[in-house]
């Protein structure tokens, strides 16, 4: 399949920058370890609810490990294609534009999973002794949740990229999305600890699917039924992305090239 070829090429392209990615992975491990130390200090005087100190260590460590799988390219680079006029060439490819961009991004995501998420997780497992699932099927549900989270993140980035068709500059939306995601996805703290007015906003957004749901599944605090939420958001954002692509084809205005 052509989409698999595109994904393989994106994966191979990322292999060219392994040295830089190794340094980034080491930095990510250090940052996550700092977060863990903070929660160790907090846990000395607080019960930390149903998580407990070691539960929060597992929560933070797993979130940090998954971050690089969930973290997709800002706007998938579509804004740059619009500015240079390359978007007109990309739209003429024999592969639907959304499928092409998704395949390209998933090649990178697969690389990130192998060379960032797994190494970071293994280091934390050895260094912090984080919780490991007791039931074998938990691994399957967790991997499926991570896949949905990466796909949803990719769709959000795609939608932000398509906005560049009207603004010619959507990087600020990418920065805003990252800031909102860090808060509403449960990356820093569990969603149930958010202020009362902010909690329902988070729960009715797609952001918990990125990290909160995978982490809760990994820690066996939620059942696989929560994957219905992730699947529903995946379908909804796919339909939105396809609809915006049709609009993109009708309203394309080349800015350069």
C-alpha cells in the first residue's frame, strides 16, 4: 500500500537524526525524574488519594514516556506547505491528502514509540520501580489507547494545519493546543484533581484520550470500556478532517512558490 510506503520513508528519515533524538530522550528522562522527585516530596505529607505516592510516580513516569508518541508535529507542517505553495503539489498526489499526511506522521510516531517511549519507560521501570500491570490483557488495552491518543493528536494537528489555508500562519494555534493539552489531558495532574469548573471542560474534550485514559488503563484503574470514548473522538475528528480537506481543495490560494 502507498500509505505504508510513505510511513516507512518517514520512519527512515527520522533514523538520520538518531544522535539528536538520543540527547532529547535523555533530557526527557531527566525532566520526568524531576517531576517524580517533586511528587515524592509532596507524598511525604499528603495521601494523594487513590494513587498514593508510588501510584503518582507511576502516573507521572508513564505519562512522560508516552509523551513522545502522543506529541505530533505542529500542524503536521501544513502551514509551511501553504506558505511555500508546495500544498498544490501535495494535493495532486495519488493518495488522499489526509491519508498522505497521516501516513507520513505515523511513520514518525512509530519511530518515537520505538526510540523514545520504550527506552524512557524501561529506564523509569528500573530507576523508579513503577507499577507494572498485573493482567496481561492490560498491555493490549494500553497499547490500543496509546494508538488512539496518537491518532487523535494527529487529527487535531491536521485541523490546525488546515486553518493555515485562511490565516497563512497557524503555529500560534499549535502552541495554544500544546498548552491546553498539557493541562486538560491529565499530563501534569490527574483530571479528577482539576478545579470543579475545569474538570467537566476537560472530560468533554478529546484531550483525556491523549494521556489520562492510556495511563489509567495501564494502572488498571479503568476498564477497556473507556476506549469507547477514544474511538468516538477518533471517528469524529476523522470526519472533521475529511470535511476540512474538501473545503481546502475548493478554497486553495497559493501564497508562494
